[in-house]
C-alpha cells in the first residue's frame, strides 16, 4: 500500500504488521514536485517481483514507476500520458485484478464527467478500454 500524505511524504507499506518505509521522496526539492501529484495507485503492470506505482500529475501526465520498493525507491520512470492529456480530467484511479487473467494489471479511472473506464491488461501503455459507466 502506498500513502501520499498531505506533507508530501510517501510511505510504502509492504506487509503486516504495517511498517512504513519511505520509498521515494527524500531530500531537497521533492516537496514542490509532489504538490502537483493528484492521484496515486499501485498495481503490477510489468509482471516483476515488485509492484509498480502510477501517479497522475496536475498537468495531465501519468507516470508509471516500475518495480517500486524500499531498496529501489519509486523505480524506473515511464511516461504513459503526456502533459495536457485527457488525464487532467481523472478524479479517481485504482488498480487491481478485474479481468480473467487475475493479475493486478487493470486500471479503473473515473472521469470528471462521471464516466468510469476500465483498462484491462495495462502495461507501459493503457490496456483494452471498457466503459463501465457512461458520462452523465
């Protein structure tokens, strides 16, 4: 579980009992950037030993950090959506295992107009798009 706190500290909880470990934000200059993060979720989009982190930024970028972990920080950075993309309209984002492959590589996004979209089998690009709820 990842927690993005209001003071811009990011905690990574790996197992019970919950013991917080700082995974990526430490040192000068990080606070200003993290104030622009709007949504954070984690899933296994690369199939590696560690889960991956997706962060939606206020400018519309969506960044995937591959193999997030306490020893490697947030991991390798891959931009999956460019600035000024439609991602400026995402309001909720979560990842999980929602299709038949039972792997936590699916992404659900609720948009500002109420539409809710499932992207199955997401990797470094978005997976197959399925509209779950039509826009209002």
